[in-house]
């Protein structure tokens, strides 16, 4: 019986849940959690740099842009204020 419990617990521990924050990284010195998606935080950061080259002190209205949660998190880490 003890052997069966050990085997069962081993099988449970072997099947871990996938990490939903696998694309986490640092953007401009700030740690950003990006959910598993097709884009990493670095790619999102490069896209934002292309859209807004001089983004220091930039304030954006949330309704003007259709951004995902990941893109908003990276934008906030880069210093862009989103209302």
C-alpha cells in the first residue's frame, strides 16, 4: 500500500502545470510578467519603440488603442502612462 501511495504521489508531481508566465523578462530595468502568447516582452517592447520613438512622459488614452494586457504591462514598464 505504501508503495502505491509513493507511486501515485510521484505521478502527480511529475505532471506539473505549465508556466503561464513563460515570457517574463526585464524591460528598462523593470520586471514584466507576460502571459504565454505568440509575442515575447522584447518583441512587444520593440513594437512600442517603433510606434512611439520618444516616449518619455507620454500619456495615452486607453480607448484610442486596442492593446492586450501584455502590451499594456510592457508600456507601463517603459514609462508610458495609460489612462
